[in-house]
């Protein structure tokens, strides 16, 4: 017999929630308003949990954090005009970091001949398109359903990027037939022996092969491939954990060290997997290679960039990894890399980054010792994270999330909330600076409402220290880098959160443990004085 619920006619706004639930969406982040209230008509009936953010920027970052934690699309509902504008920063972040985030907004029915309407923009669709893979208007129920299915299909089969769909208010209010049943997913073409043959032929003669693994390389087999080929490796910040901690020929996430170019130049084969080799990966124009460069990526833009790859393979890194692992099982590595060479270089680079930003490395070490390998960390644009991104080894991929590409402040707290929502019962932690925290501090109320046992390490150096240092290097008298901070502990307590201010690294470790056992979020206020440096 046909499912009666699947044949009920409802306003389109309600049908959209039912459709999303049928496609596997179980959480939506957002804020209701008079323009998008029809989208809220069907959320509970559809069986979807809604998380009420304090600001649309927070909703977007929560969707981003949820997507990174679960691998599922993060979905946000926002209103016309300012709601869409407020979520554009998170959409830009998701776009740059390849995170599947779908924003669905309302829009005005007509804007050409009528002016002065509530929330009116000149062209809302084009505005969103500047930070998304695409932005489109659904002028009918069929169009809305088709665009949603298109977005979900592309998330699964292509490089995941941010998408925006807007629906006119009159369409949201109009009664519509239900969405069609979910379609069969596309069959994925995988990379096999034929596709990786050029890589194998180069590996067979290479003495010093070097892999560079990016965020797109998340998956199994890379540790085995490194061992089977005798290859050394770097990871980007997004690729940390791809080979696990402790691989003896791993140079770590140190591509931004100037000396990495010299190491890369000494390789006789460089294989870059799932990475843009972008400015935020290298902080220089050229990778530094003199040997053949192999690129594996889903994005043709990356394959055709200025690094001028010798071999280009457009494929999913997971498929290439599986094929390479099998093909190199009986490979006899003739590696020219030396374990002591790699260890000495890593030690030197750690000393460099510690000297550049004193006092942070010991705090990183203390935290690392108390966290489990399964702890998921969301960090913000803060000097603490810049050091940690280089020196903190990860046991598995996808456990540390940082807003590398777009580089927005205020990311970590709401993204951490989204991550915690997506993985209940597992440890999630936030690392944020004093300035970035104030961008999205209101979302602390969401963590309290949800009772999330979320440690929030707030690193307060009392200023925009990274900007001050940059100005000094540029011989600019530091200006506008110091702001009056509130009493962060009292502020957290005003929201109903716990707050601590550990005075030693041992106290810090104890507070972290307690925060994971709490029935709500804990702000852990830390200054450089905790290590006695007084700097950073």
C-alpha cells in the first residue's frame, strides 16, 4: 500500500523539511523569522532536530562544524536579506575548505518594481553566489526539490562546496505535492590499476619519493603506502592525521616553514594528493620541487594551477589510495630518506615556531597528553592554533578543524557546537583567542541550552598579537591591536556556563578532564602567564 504520509499536500516550506529528512538530514541550524516561518512549519513533524543559533553567522558555522564531524551535509535555514548576509561568511569558509554546507533562505517575491520592502536586497541570489559554489532561486516546488537533490548529489560525488537555495515567500506558503522519493545515487567511477600506472612507474625508479597529503586525502591506507614505498611525507593543516602520529619519515604539517622548499627540492618525485597547494598551505608561490610532480585531485582547477604538474589524475583520493596500497604491497623500497634527517629537521622547525610565538608549545604538549585520540578539536584564528597546527601530531584525519582558507575569526565556538551535536557522547573541544571569541560569544548560550560538555580553551594574550607582530615586521607602528576585554569568566557564568582560570599546566589538565564530565560547557581561561613566559 502507498505511504499515506508521502502523499500529503502541505505548504512548500513544510515539504522541504520532509524532503530533507527523507534524504537523511536529521539536524537543521538556523533562526526563524516572518519571512521563513513556513520553513519551520514542518521541522518537528518531519522528525528533524532544530538548533536555534543566536546569529545567522553562528548557524552557518554550526552547520559547517556538524558537516566536518559527521561527513553529512550541514543545513541551515535563514531569512531574507540580513539573514542571508549574516551567513555569507560561514558559506565562504565552507566553500574555501571544501565543506558540504547548504543554506536555504526565503527571498522576496518581486524586487524590480517594488522598493522599500522588509529585508530587501538588490540581488540576493548573486550576493550569495560570490561565496558559494552556486546560488539559485526555486520558482516552483519542482524547482526547489530539483535544486536540493542537485546539491546533495554534488556533495556526494564532487568536491563538496557551499550551496545556497532561495525560495520566494509566496512559494513557501503555497500548498505543494510532496517531493519525489529519493533517487538512486550516481555510480562512482573509481581509479584502478590503469589510472595509477603513471604513479607506479615513477615510484619504481624514485629514490626519494615524497607525498604531500591534503584535506582531500582523508581516508585509509596512507600509512601503509608510505611504509611500502619508503616515501617521506608532508601534510597540509587540513591533511593532518592522514598517516597517523609517529611515522618516522613524516615531516609533519610544516609546509609553511621556509625550509620545507629545500626539502621538497631534494625529492626525486613529489606526489600531491587532495590538496590545492594554496597560499594558506605554503605561504610562498612555488612548492619548491625540481623533480616530477604528480597531482591527484577532484578539482580540475587544482590540476591546472601554476605548480605545473607532470602527471595529473582527476580522481577521488580514497580510490587512488586503495589502488596504490594494493599495487605496492610487494614493493621493495630503496629509500634515500634517513630517519634521523627527518627527526632533526622536525626538531629544528618546532624550535623555530616556538621561538616565533613563545610559551604556546608547552601548553599544547600539556593538552595533548590529557586528550584522547578521538577528541575532535575546533580552533580559531589565533596564535595558539597557528603553533598547534604545526607541532601537534594527529593520530587520525579529520580530528582537527581550522578555518584555514577564508580565515574568519569567531569560527571555533559555533563550529565546535555543531561538531558536538553531530557526535554525541564523544569528546569535542574548542580553542579560541580572546578577540575571536567575542565575534560569536553569544553562541555560548546555545551550548548551555543543549547541555554540551564542551571545553572552550580561551587563549587571552590581551591583543591582536599576530597583527601586532606583522605590523612590526613591516615597520609599521602597531596600531588598533589592543582592545579592552571583559572578564571572560564572569561573562561565561552569566550565560550559565562553568568557568575556570588554571594557574598551572597541571591545573589546566585537571580542568580539561572535569570539563568533559560536566553537564554543560566550560570556559577555561588561559593566558601566557601559565607557562611563565608572559609573551605570545
